[in-house]
């Protein structure tokens, strides 16, 4: 990350990720909080791209945005009689104090550490090697995992379906 464009992109993605994470914590509406969580996940994927971790960036998008966030949205939307707003909690102030202490400790560690740049070259073509392995040597476990995920999604749909929703009714 020596060129100016990469550095600017890194800081923009970092600001987007942290800003959206703060939005998740501050949001009173659960749907809005999940939307901010998706933005935070996308910002993190952008950070991975700027750090040349292309496979982890793709995995971030597929797993966290494509699966986890959608699962959370389905859980919120499909839960009957569930409130869509966060409630006031008595642990709000201790949580803010703990977050402040954690942030101060992280800032102190970041400023006090002597950061040394490595001279070794970065990884090249990680996504190609992993893709070849998944579609050659590990094709059968990859397909078994996909079928298992499909069965899990179908099972979740059956569990959420209302009692009287039999065929023909």
C-alpha cells in the first residue's frame, strides 16, 4: 500500500466500517441496524481488498453479507409478534464505559507499539489456488457442504411456517 489511491481507499473503507458499526450500536430500529451491519461488512471487505486479501474479501461478502446478514433479516422479519425496536437497557452506561476503556486500551497499544514493515513480498493468486483446490481435490466435501446448507435452509423454512399452512389450505 504505497500509492496514494490505496491509502485513501483504505482510510475511506476504515471510516465507512467504523461509522456503520457505530450506527449499528446507536440504531433503535433493528432493520436499520442490520442495514448498517451490512454496510460495515462491505467496508470490511473493501479493507481486505486494499490489503491484497482477495479471497478473504470475497468470503466476507459471500458469508457475512450474503448469508449471516440475510439470516438475521429473515429472523427479524419472520418472527411473529416481535418488536422491531431496541429497548432501553439498564446496562447501557456500563457498556459505554467498557467500550471507552477498550477503545482507550486499543489506542494506547497502537500508539505505543513500534510497527516494523516486513520486506517479504505479498501473496500472489490466493483465490486461484483456493478455487482450484475447492473444485479439484475438495470438490466432494464442497458439494456436501452446499447440500447441507440447503437442507438447513429448508428446515428453517419448515420450522417457521405457521401451523395451519398445510397444502391446499
